[in-house]
C-alpha cells in the first residue's frame, strides 16, 4: 500500500469512527464541499482533506477540543497541510462543523462504588486505540496515529513510548508469556512483535494483499496469535514458533470480523460487525457462525464470562447482548442511554459485565449484573471520548483507552461494604 493510500485510510478513519451513525448523509449527492460554509480555510479543507476522503464525513462534527485533537492526529500522520495553515484549518472546522446532538447520558444509581482514574498521554493526538495490562501490572496502549506503543506504571505515573515503523498504525495489542507485546499494524497489513527489553520490533506481513487492515489480536492458551481483519474480511492465525500465517474468511460476505476473545476451553470467538452474527474459529481455520435475533444487530466487541457465556455490545442498536453458545439462545438488554448510545468496549470482571456507552454525552461506564439483570452507570470525567476497547488489571479493575481525549484510564472497583 502506498503512503498516499495509507494517509487516506488514516484520515477517513479519524473523521468517521467516533460518530459513524451521525456522519451518514441523506438526499441527493452534491459536489464535494459545495454545501460547506464559506470562510477562510474552506479552500484548504476542500482541496487537501477532499483528496483523502469523502468531505461529507467532516459534517459529523466535534467540540472545539475534539477538532483540536482530530487535527493534531492528522498532523501526526502527515496530512499535507502547510504548517502555517493549521490554525486556519482548525478555526474553520470548529466554526463550520460543531458537534451534532448526542444522546444525554443516563446515570443509573446502584450499590457498587468506583473511582475513575485517568492519565494524559505524552504524545498529543496519539489516538490511543486499545489498552492492555501486562503481567507486571503495567498498562499498555497503542498510539495509532503516533505510530507508538506506550506503557504506564499506574503506581508511579511514569510512562514510556516505543516507536514502531512509520505508517504502521498500531491498533490491537496483547502480551505473550515471555513479555513480548504483539500488535496489529492496521495501516501496514502486518502483525508486529515488540521486545520491550530491547525496543526491537519484528514484523510479520500478511500474505494476502486484501488482508490490509489487521484489527483485534488475542493469544490462545497454546501461545498461538489470532487476529481479525475487519475490512479485508479475514480471521488470521500466526504461529510464533514458525512465523506461519493462515487466513480464513467467514461464510458471510462483508462480515467484518472485529472484537475477539478466548474462552476457558481455548476456543476463539469473534463478532462480525458487518452482520448480526458471532462466530468461532478452530485450528483448522473452520468457522462456525451464530445468528443473532435482530437483523439490525451489529456486535462490535465481545467478553466471555468464566462460565463461557458470550456477551457483546450491539453498537448499532444500543444493546448489551448475551449468547449461550450451547443452546444458541440470545438475550438482549437495552443500554441505559438509549438506542443511539453506541455501546463499545466491554470486559467481564468481578461477576459483572462492564462496558462504555461511546456516544452518550458524557460517555458512561456501565455495569450489568447478569444475576439480577440490573444496570448501574457512571459518567466518565471529562467526557471520556471514546473507549474502543477495554482490558482488566490484576485486581479485576476495568482499564480503558480514551481515543479522542488522549488518555488511558482505570475504573477502580471499591470493596463491598455489605
């Protein structure tokens, strides 16, 4: 993939992924930028931004702080805007495309006590995508638009960043038993392995050109690396001992494999964000799909409880879902902030499901007790935008990466006083 193609993919990703539903346009198509407000900066936005992606995506809108973060991401990735023009571009975008109306967060009270900690990251506009907690308790993140992996010691607040090769776009990450950090190179079509001791990165390019955007990554109980390839529509398997990579496509066209998890029996499950389906894949690369109840369901992330029950966030419809993989029974629970709340990152910990409503204003952390089927939720300080994935630390606390506000966070669950 050429650098211009990588840049186009990156900029389109930045503009659309925070509020994709709000970005959809209705009516007859117009010339690019035709309906944009006049003003200083319009010509640059139309000519340069329009060279990489559909200009109508800009109308999704952000707060002034959000546009500052987005344009910093664009700078990080090398958008060809002259240095002296960036402030003009920002001013035009802030003035012309304010944040669209978002659902008001619904805060549900309950008995669980929490404290939410947040740490600003050292590189502005790095777009932290996925978090991960290592065996030593340190919190890692992928700085997708800074082409860096970062690590935080939550005890001291100290951080360190490791550069990966330019235009890699690190996305998902996971640690192996030897302390190596494996990651998906989302813009470069590769799987990477970072040795934190030396800082050296080894790359494993995917063997099929269509597998250009590796996404989520997990390691099974045998040390095999599994990953999803969303737009390429593949699921992959990498054997670290040999470097051998195998790819398989789901039976469903445009399934868009997304979030992944491994159950206690070493089965790899993944959600299909382009279809109302969840699937599992075995070492022979055979894929079995499970149909969800509603054809409009679009599961985005997945969590598996200790009893091997499958839980997922239905991003499109605003639901928390439950699949019993034995009976194939599906249950759904409407998320507190409603059908446009866009549930996203999710984990199972301490007897409950924890996830984030990524479109609610502010974003919320939601707890669901599967025994009582009751919700509880908390507003994320500073808005929280936008938690794409979550992890769990050694104490069972949910960990988050906040892409738009350039932070990592942790939800400290307080001991029960009952």
